[in-house]
């Protein structure tokens, strides 16, 4: 039982490049979330999903897209990376409205 | 708009001391409040969850209290150990809808000196 895993762990991008972050959970959770964590800002919700095939915007969705084609996976895409998207990205999942379980994070540096 | 504040931002104590971390929120209409622990370079681990109808929760050396009317929660750590060194975050879940969106504070960085 791996819990929540994130791929990759670290990535460096140039401005304008695209990439996809993968989140996978093996707990059969319905809800999944993407957060970003920046110094002095705390964690902020980017997008979330309450079930396979559904997604919704969080607090800071601009510049990101998401997809939930399978219940166990939640993908976060950056179509044209900007330096302001340099951050640590965390994925989480939960059984509906119960405690959220977090992945180890992906560190992204956009030059 | 709900805002969550944690004071102090950093705290250093000698091993064995009892300590209190503070969390305040501006909107008392919360569904629950959680305390998380984050180790350097790692994800978040849930420590305690307090429902809005509860006053406190305990787990081992940890005790979390909630005063909704004043918009405050405290995390009490008894007999602190160097292994308690980490960042502690509180988060509130708001009422409304079927979602589970959390609003996080910026955290308190705790260092327990041996």
C-alpha cells in the first residue's frame, strides 16, 4: 500500500515549456486535490476532483489544467510554464470529506 | 474570505519543554479543523482532526483544542522531543457543498534542541 505517490520528484523547466505532473493513489479514494506551496503563502488549492471524470477549480487555477480519467490518477498540466509557477506541488486524496492524505511533493523550478 | 493565521512563525525550545502552537481563523463557520505535521522535503501528515462540535482531541503527547466562537485553536505538545522538530500547519474546512476544500495557515516551524 503505497498511499499517494507523485511523479516526478523534481523538475527544471524553461519558460514556455509544458509538462504534466502525475499523482496516483491506491486507497480507492474518490476525492483528489492539487495544491501548491510557496514560502509565506501556505498551501493553496489549484484544482480538485470529486470523482472519475470530474474536475473543478480551486483557489489558484490559472495556468493549470487537470484530468481525472481514472479514479486512481489525477494529472496536473502546465501548458506554458512561467517563473511564477516555481513552487512545490502536492497532491492529496481523501475518502469523500474525511482526512486528506498527501503525497511527498514535486519541486518545480521554472527558469 | 476565510483567513488562517499561525503565530509564531518559528519556535525553538529545549527538549522536555511543554509548548503551545496557535492557530486563528477569521470565519467561525467551519466544519472542522485539522493539524498537520510537515517534515523537511516531505508531504503533510494529519495529526488531529477536531469537528466543529468538539472542544478538543488528544493523541499521545498531542492535544488540540478548538474555540469556534473566538476563532482559535491550539496544539499542545507535552514533553517535547527532538523528533518533534517539523513544521506544523493548521487547516480549516468550511461549511457548504460536498467538497472537502481546506484553507491552510502558513505554519509554525518548530525546533526542539537536544
